[in-house]
C-alpha cells in the first residue's frame, strides 16, 4: 500500500500544481520540482501499471488516433442571438424583464474567440470531451483534451456534471507557433482561433499537447445535488472554480442594463491588453429559476444574448508599397507596414485593393495609416491619419512596368487595375499554377509555391496542364525530392484528375470567376463543352452572373490559347461532368445567397447541400433572391436583403429547412 499511497500523493501534488499554475496563475513549485515529481510518478506507474488511472497527470502526454467518432450530446448546445448596439441590448432586456415587473440581475462574461466544448465528469473524473458540432452531435476528442492542463482530470469533489467551456490559444503561444512555422518553412495560421481549431483536430494528440491550449469554463449542468446556495449563474461559476475549473476572472455581476453598457465600454479597448482573443460579451440573466422560466427559441436561450464588438482599427506607419502580379495578370499593391497588433495577431501587410484606391485615399509611403481587419481576417488600409507631414511626402504614382517581367502594363476597358499583357510572365504563370493547385481549386496536396518555382525555373512546366505530364523520375531531379516524396507528389497530381467540374472551372482562373461563380455556372452548364458553346446572352441570363462576368467567361472560352489548354486537359483525361441527381426537390427553383461565416458549415458545404436539394446559389442579392443564409459578419449583402424584404435564414433555420 506504500507504493499506492505514494502514487496518490504525487498525483495530487501535480494536479494541485497544475491548478495553481494554469487556473490561478500562481505557481508554487519550480519547474525543477515539478519535473522531478512527474518523473517519479511516471516511473512508479511503469513499474506498477495496476495503479495507473485515467485521472493521472501522465495521461496528458497524448497518443495517436485513427479518426474522431461522432457523439450525441446528452444536453443540446444552443447558439446565442447577437446584439450589435445599445438599442438591441435594451430591447432584449425589456423583453426578459417584461413578465417579472422588475429589473433583473445580469452576468457579463467576455466572449472568448475559441471553440465550444462539452466535458463530462463522472464521480469527479473527466471521462469524455466532445466538440460542439451542430449542437446535437459533435466529435469525441477526449484524448486531445486530456493534454490541456487547464482541464482538470479529477475534480476536488466527486461530482457528476457536464461543463461547457471555450478552448483557446493564448496570443503569446500563437505568436510563437507562427514564428516557429516561418522558421521551418511551414504554413502559418491566420489567427489564434484557427490555430486552436487545427491543434484540437490533430489525430496525433502529442501534437496537441505541444500547442499550449487553454480553456475557460462558462457553465455547468449538475447531475447530482449541489449547494443550495447555487441558485444563480454567478454562484454556479464560483462553484466551478471551487471544483478546480478555470473560469474567466473578468466575469461581473451587474444590477441592470445600464451597468452592462458600462462593462461594454470598459472592455471595448481594454480587451486587447489580454493574452487571449475576445470578440464580444455574453450577457445572461443571473437567476437560474428565471432562466428555466424564460426557456429557449428553436436555436438560442431567451435569457442570454451576445454583444459583438465592432472590428478593431489601429494606427501604424506605411513603410512601402509592394507590387505583385497575380494569376489574371493584374498587378496588386500591398501595404508593407510597421508591425502592429490587430485583433489578436501581428500585422505587417495589408490590402490596398488597387491603384484607384491608393489615389482615392491619397496614400503615400511614410504616411501614418489606419488599418482594420475585414471580417476579422484580412487586414486592409482604410484611411490616412491626418498629419502635417503628409503633404511633404512624395505622391505615389502607379507603376508602368510589370514588377516581375518588366513588360509595359496596360489598362483594360471598363475594368479597374493595371495588367501585365505578357502571357509568359513568370510571376503570372506561377500564380496561375499555384491557384490551380490550391484547396479551393484542384486541391493538389504537396504542390506549393517552392515546388512550382523549381519546376518553372527548370522549364519542366510552363502552365497548369504540364503538371499532369510529370513522372516520378522527373520530380526526383528537383532539390530535396527523394523517391517516396516524388511518388507522393505524382499521385496527388494524378488524383486531382477526378475533381468535379465546379473545382475545374474555379481552377481555370477566369477573371471574376471564383468558387461561388463556378458553382453557379456548373449548376447551369454541365460540361466544359456546354460552357464553351454558351452564347453571351445565355451567360448573362444566369442568375448571379451579370454582364461583366458573362463577357469575361465568354472571352475566356473564345481565346485560342485557352481552347488549346482545354483540349490538352481533355486528352489527359480531365473532362468532368456536373450532372448530379439531386437528393430531393425540396429547394427546387429557390435561389440562395450565402454571406458571413457559418458556425457549423463552410460556405462550400452549404452550397453543395442547397444544390443537392434542387436549389441554386447566387453571389449577389436581387429581387429574384428567395433566401439569404447569413452567418457572423454578414455585411452589405444582409443589409441589401433587409431592404429588399428577402427572407433571412440563420444557419439553424437552414438546417431545419433541409432536415
């Protein structure tokens, strides 16, 4: 029993140390002391495996899984309705107070920009962790969650409960992860939320263990008797902390909506001082009995709402304007900036759109500029900050030569931008090939910019079609490519031949034709031959295409060089058909426009579902639009839909519609 008692002592000491370090941020053991205890515990468990238990700190190391399995939630995870201004919040508060004829206490919590998770504890031991999924069914990622030290494997009391929390990656850890990726020539993450999501979905949980994820717990469902004092949401949060969970220290109990607005004002800018990303505040009725009385709508609790902060704007200095020649030949200006923190990440480059925009803003190198993130993702310059030094800076003039090949740039009638007319321009062609291989196009794994540059420099390829003519022995002539790598690249290229027609049309890089427009086109024309044979009038009449896009498509399929490329594709066996039998005619004849970020589906997935039920998608809102499916940061399409009286669907509304 002496060994067992020693193991229990070590487990308790290490768990206590983890709690103090990761929850209270108050370490009481040195790294050396901690490592010594951990090594002793690991050694004892290896010698006496009968004493190893699921709640042991040694179980956080990780292992490899073949895949994640779906798991139905015992209690549904609802979404939250959003408020975007004080008026929305006051209306919500009036509704919840109406039936009670008094002001209701509320709880304000910072809305963590992470991933919702449900954790199950039996007799105080962590037994299961499931992603939010669609709120009804998620994925079991227990093994990965065990690696997160802010998640207790054993509670301080033997309770049966389910807790809800938000997994996030600290900003400092995100910066380090991206810095390491850059140094190793690997892909960087766009923001901490994406990094946390990618880390949680690793089949090898030892990778998750290295990513320094954390979690704030924000609610619980107690399945056994809990303290009688726990009659409010605020009390339940304090109880969770007592049990060993990490809760956000900035939670605040307030008396009324006036104090909520004061909290919002305080945190709108102060939130950027935190080491984690927040995008708003969640406001909840405090009294649990009133919560139960108010109940739920089909998608969200009536007793809670989420206030979303407007996008952050920050000032920085414009150091230079970089020029890039893209896949259509258009030369794009990019702002090179003095690095600055913006919405959770370091920004050193931002979009300037085009040279007309530079002229409109009167942007000059050396200016202090204001930048923001469109949809919290893409940084862009929005204005020049008023400054006396602006007038003394030299005015910026657009280039006259292609930055890649030196050809004279041209303008195209009716189109914004400057173009390189040289079809053999290396930058233009490499960009075309990169786009062809990208995930939204032909999705050719292992074919990236550095490989394409090598192939192009050695004159082994001159266009995307040439990728399909390469053999493994050709690839082995490249730097650092061994036999196995060559075989893998070759197979990736060959496998892409089976991509559906909409992917191929996207990959062609026709001006104005992105993923959404390609989906629309292939919904009307079911083969490349049909597209080639379409008249300008037929193309213009397709809902969501329009005259400018129609002309661009028509000109592409009547260009001699493009027709030659299409013939080569066909000779190589790349000639897909888009004729797919719909699952049902539930949405037959209905036109949808997708806007904003959906919670459970990508736009591509939602678009495929619509088509599989006989519906169509469009990239623009018009009187012909039947529904707008709106996610987070929906923008101008949502405004236009409201003005036109178009029916607006939430993601849950849409999922119910096609159920």
